[in-house]
C-alpha cells in the first residue's frame, strides 16, 4: 500500500485539472494547487489514513479558494505566446465550441461551477462532493441540476429562465 506522501503526490494531476477549471487561469490555478499541497503536507498527520485523500485535498482546496474569493485582489493577466486559447484539434468549429463552453462555465456562480466540475470532471460521487464541500447532498444535487441547465441553455444560445415556485 502506498504511503501518505505517495498518495498526496498522486493527487496533484487531478488537483491541477480541477484548479484550472475552477480558477480559469493557469498561474492562479498553479498557485492554488501549490497552496493546497503545502497545507496538505503540513497537516498530513490530521488526514485519516483509511479515508479518500483526494476528497480531503479537494476540501482543503475548496477552503483556500473561498479565502481567495473573499480576499480582494488586483486582477492581472500575463501576456505571452500562451495567452490566446490553443486551437482545438479537429474541425475549426471545435475551437469555438470549446471557447463557448469555457464562457458558459465562467458564467456559472462559483458554488454551481465547483460542484459541476467535481462531478463531471473529477467524477466524484454526490456523497463525496457533499463531504468535500461540507454541504447537504440535496444541495449538491440542486446546484448541479441548475448548473447543468444553465450550461445547456447557454450552449444552445437561449436565456436561462429559473422556474419560480410559489410557496404559501
């Protein structure tokens, strides 16, 4: 069985993928992953050996991201050869579809985007997402449903109309 150091290192590619999708820029995502791994390494003794380290590290990342969002910062963008979106392989329209999907993802509220990414990109179960984000499983399902519908509406070029419920 791999030791906890090896398990932590094995989680880095998934942490990077999730952070890039969550944050949107490579530099910010790499900083978030570095902070997550640093905090995880420093608190490795608090990790319960039989539990899922990936979920534990995603919880750390989630809390760090909340701290980042709350803390005001100056937005900067590094300009270099990698600034423009890489052209997608395949048809010319696939690059546009990728850009549209990224735009639709960015338009989601962060609490919906992070759940959509954990379920769709990281293939985590609803229960794991609920434990990672410390929210009820019903909230996970509700936010995921709204995120999927908003993404679908945005990708189809139609406005998302939230169903209103009358509560008496």
